[in-house]
């Protein structure tokens, strides 16, 4: 059974929701709310896309020099 | 020199397994090291040092399925102990109360509550944000905040895992993450306003 929650509650907990850090009950309440509230859904989508852009910068093509260095290092392991 | 073969087995030869995982993860490890150190030479040294450490204690890794997070945590710890070596007293990143700052939301800066004829400004902003915009904003964050943002947003660590890795209480991870995200979004907003890629009816009001 999910309680009805307000947009303010969703905004307050949105980042924890996206981090999957809420308890299952609260998570279900937020998910339920977002199925029906376009404003909160839109905001969640924005945060999701921004987050995936942030995640992308954690990946950079390793220079050949480093790749060779690592292979040489592991030869010696 | 032979290319390391991809070993999917969870029990195969340790050295070959390790080498294959390193090959697979190297771009992520390097990219993360680059965002931590903000310098390409330092990033290469950090990756090499962390992987040497990882290999030295590879036999303590109980479940190879957790290799990825395990090696990432070694990378983080290697970076942090490097900081400690360089600074006699490591900078303690207290989070001063600033509720207004923690509530800063890029979305709120650009979102139009009513559908306007020119469409969807928040999507337009996202589409125009380049990788280098995000890099610049992230690189500007102080170490303590940058680290938790990288740990949670880039590597998908849980708050508990981040707290354990940094050896700080869970509440500290939460407050640093909130502040780090707010600072990141504010930096993005400032950049976007300066570049004129954020069309705001409020004329770019900050904070
Ligand atoms: Zn709502």
C-alpha cells in the first residue's frame, strides 16, 4: 500500500531515490508518484541525464604509454 | 608480447584474470584517476601505483565478481594516501551549514513551470553541455566533495561503501555528496550562463 506523497517530498528525496538509497517503502511511494506526476518525472529525468553525463567523464581513453607500462608491470608480477 | 586473453572464468589463472580485468577497466581507471588528480602524468602514476598494490593483495580478494569496486577502492585509497604524504596535515573538509547552497538546483534555474512555445529549456541545456563543461565543473570541486561525487555518480558505490572506503561516518558522505552536487550544478549553471547556452527568463539570477 503506497501513501500519497507531495511533490516537495519527492524533490527532497529525489537524489537518494536515484542513488537507490531509500528504504523500499519510500522508494515505491516515489516511483508511484512519478508515474502520475509529470513535473516530478521531468525533474527526475533531468537529474538522471545529468548524472549520466557526469559518469561519462570518469572514462577517458588511457594513453598507449600507460597501457604499455601496465603490461610491462604485469609481466613482472 | 601476447594480448592478455579475456578470462570470464571466476577461478582461472590469477595473473591472467588480473591482466584481462585491467585491460578492460583501464579507460575507467585512468579517467577516474584523471578526475581525481586533474593531471595526466599524475593520473598515470596513480593508476600504476594502485594496480601494483592491487596485485600485491589480489589473493585477499574473496569474490572476483567484486573486482571492479575492489580495485576502484584501492585507487581511491592510493590517491588519498598520496595526498596525505604531500600535505603534512590533510585538509579536513568540514561541511559548513549552507542550506540555500545545498538546495541549489540546476533544474530549477532553467525549468519553465508552464510549457512555453520555445519548448524545453532543461533538455536544451543538457544537450548543449559538453564533456569539457562537466570536466571543468567537476575539477573545480574541493577534494572531499569531488571524491564522493566520483564514488557515487561515476562508480555507483552505495553511501555505505563510500563511507567505508573513506573511513568516515555515513552522515559525512551524505553531507559531502549534497554539497558536492550543489557546487557542481552551480558551477555548470554559471558556465552555461556565461556561454549563453542557458536561456533563463530570470536573466541568469545566481543562487
Ligand atoms: Zn510531483
